[in-house]
């Protein structure tokens, strides 16, 4: 069959796959929406990508899981590729958005993202599957502010026993039972969600890794030790309680996606924060001058959709409208100049 598309701009790459924009060469025979993304692997090493395609087909449509439009095989530069056509996410991943907005999200935004992820996990679990690799890099952001679960290449059927040790997931987000007992059931996704929430709130991984630590040391800490990720103090009491239900060592005591969707952290509106004085925004990324704020606001749709939040206040003092930023900057410069003149006059 004649190929009716070519690869466009690269959107990213991993150890086993690349993602590009699809450019139709014959629009009359190209039935996918525009733009569409194509995820490709060498055919001989495409097991994970084929698993992702099969699982997406079984899961069916869900507003919180990335859409799959089909697949094909191509030969390019003498190499055979397996390709899967996927919904295009204009906002990249949740990890990309965290970098863009200074490393942290407002709690209202975290609640919104968490609810969407939980809805997706509830659907996956109800269909008899476990994602096994929930993390910010695998949550995609769309131009309407919606987030969806992606990258199901490591997914497995619930109840399916691993006959040999298979490491599924990313160590920083793996649960104690997956590391000690090689068990991957629905609770592992809830643990990973808890780690992801910590990252959205603090901008840091749930587990602190020292410069002398390696992956095996970290895995031992998570799997064997009694240590738990620290619950961020900046979270509301509802948020702290919610995280406490996710980050439980015993998977049998960890709350399910269905239970968590009924938790007040998800169901109740965010309480109005108390005003506080601040000389400099606590969430200003280190080393990024205020003059760069406009650049940070590019692709602002994501935080625009968060309740009561706009995109740029990620690095603006609370209670000060963004439209006043220029006035603030001019005032600061004026104060500095006056101080210098006063010093020189002495």
C-alpha cells in the first residue's frame, strides 16, 4: 500500500520510540484529524508500542486517555518501522508544563489535574488493566487545559502473574510491592499518582536522591525501608489527607481510584487562600529574571483553565494583577536608582 503521509517535526524520542507530527501527502485518503502525532519503533523492537496499541483498542474511548487512530508499517532508509497514530497534545507533557511554569502548580490546578488522571485510571482499572508507569512525562496536556493519560506500553492485565522478574515503570514512581514482590496491580498506579502530586506541588521528586546514591539504593529505600515520601507542608489539610491515602506501604490499604474520586480534595472546591505579605514570589524559579515572564507565559492555555488562576501568576506576587507588572518593574528600578544617588551624595 502506498504511504500517504511523511514525518514532520519531531515531538520527542525515548529509548525505543520516536514521536513526530504527521504530514499527509494525500489528504483525500488521510482520515486522521490534523494535526496527528505518529509514534514509531523499529519493527524488531516494537513489542512495547504494539502493546500500547492493543491496550488502547481494548480500553476504547475515554475523555481522559489519549486517542489512537490506527497503525501501519513502513520501510524507511531500508529499515522497517511500526507506527501508531495518536492524538496530538499541543501542551506536551505535564513535566513540560512544570518546567514552563517555574516547577510548581497552584493547588487548584493540582486538584483539577489529579481528578482527570483519576478518571483515566478508573477507566483503565475497570477494563482489567494496570498502567504501571504513571508519571508527569506520561500525562499529556491539550490546548483546552485537559490532561490525558498516555504511554501504555508497559501496561498489563490485572491478575496476570509475572513468571520472571520484570521491572515495569520508573524507579522514582514505583511502589514498595512492585520492587519487593514483583507485584503490579491497580494500587501501583495510585502510589505513582501520589508521587506525581508531590512533584506538581513542590517541583521536586517525591524521593530525595543524594549525590552518592544510585538507582539500586533508591529502590531499596522504597521497597525495604519504612521511609515514606514527605507530604508537602504547603498542601491544604484535604490535600495532605488525600496524599496519605495514596502513599500507603500496604497496597491493600491504599485507596482505589473510585474511592479517591469521592475524597473532599477532589470533590470540594478549593478554599480561598488567606492573603499573605511577600517581597518576592515564593515560586519564582531561581535564576530566571522577572523580565522573562512573558516568555514563560507562552502556551498559557493550561494554567488559564485552572480554577481562579491565570498562566502568568506562577511568578507573580499573590493579589497583584499581571497588568501591573510593568509598573512594578519601573517602581523597583526607580527605588534602586534613588538609593544609589543617596549613597553617592554622602
